[in-house]
C-alpha cells in the first residue's frame, strides 16, 4: 500500500512536470482564482471596518436641564444601560463639556476670550448613547420618550438625526447583502473556471488514462496522480497568490487609509499573514483536488 502511494505521488509530480505549459496555464488560473478569493477576504475586512466606523459616528445625545443633579443623571444612565439595545453610554459633565469646548476652539481667540469672560458655565451635561445596531436607536428613543425622567431633558438629538440614522441603516444593510452576493458570485466563477481548466488538462491525458485502464489499473490508482496534481496546484497557487498580492496591498494601503482612517491594510495583512495563507492553502487544495476528482470521473466511467 505504501509502495502504491509512493508511485501515485511520483506519477503526480511527473505529470505536473511533463505537461509544462498546460500545468503553468492551469496554475495561472488557480492563482487568479485564489487572488479573487484573497481579494474577497480583504473586501470583507474593509467593508466591515468601514461599516463599524460609520456606526461609531452615530449616537443619541441627551442634554439635561442646567439644574439637573449628577445623581439623577447617573440614575438615568444606569437605567439605560439595562436596555439590551444599548452598547455604551458616555457621561459628559458640564465641566467636562466646557473643557472639550475650550480644546476644540483653542485656536480661536475670540471664542476663548468670550468663554473666559462668562461667570457661569453655559454648557449642559449630557449622555451620549451608542446602540448595538443602528436600527436599535428608534427603540432607545421610544424608551426615552416614555420615561418619567424626560422632564429633566433639555433636548434629545434623535429627532434631528432620525433621517440620517435611517439612511445609514439602509446603507449598512445594502452593503452587507451586496457584499455577500458579490462574494458568492465571484467564488462560483473562480470555481467554474478552475474546474474547466483542470478538466482540459486531464482531457489532454485521456489516452494515457485509457492505457492504464487496459493494463488493469484500478480507479483509485488512476485517479491518484491527478489528485496529487490538484494538491500541487493548490499549494503553489496559494504561495504565488500571496507573493503577488503583497506588493499590491502595500501599494494601495496608504490610499485606503485616506478613505478609512481606522484601517491600515498593510498592517492587517502582515499581522494576519499566516491566517490568510492558511485559508488560501485550504481553499486552493480543496479547489484543485475537488476539480480533479470531478473532471476525471468521466474517464473512469463511475
């Protein structure tokens, strides 16, 4: 059994080497398919980062009347934290609000002087609420509208932001669904192209397969070398696709950072290098082996 396995591996390597140009053409298709797969992984990461960035910019702010005590504000904060829809709440006191305002307008001497001349702090304490999902803001706003504590509210910003939040929710939903459809579509194309290329490579060896059948070769022995070739295609394709993708990612990373400040694509790529390579190897080997097994079925008459 071990001897047969060694022979299968040997014939698989020889077959890959002897069919030089055809093997290179098949390998090129595998590399392109894996680069598409790698591009889809990067696209998924970029989409998720961009959507998370958008979601982080959405919130509801409650501004309290100037005479509201801090204890009452903290009680309201605690009650809101009990809601399943709430992700986080930031309490900004009047003093903190004034400090932030001064930092923000530090380069404007007119505003800075006006604030210094005021005897009292004119700014209001607030709670900035972030939801787990943009669709949850309506539920949070409804809770705020029905709570007995709303007499302490000076202003709730949901009403003026409702249209923006709704539009962003639709954008996020559309991007997620569209991204999934695009991924499935491109993966199917890559699989079909790879399968047909490997099928063409096996078709060129149909006479050799027929001779092996005539001399009594078993189906597993005939199939084995082509499975080995599929593994070789997958392994080499994964490594080459990573080598080709690295300079592309390095080049486009600064431009992506302009649009998505939170995303350094090159840092992500290098820090997840082995994980991405693992997915590439798995996808490449499975693609090569499955395509080889399906393509050779016709000649084994199974």
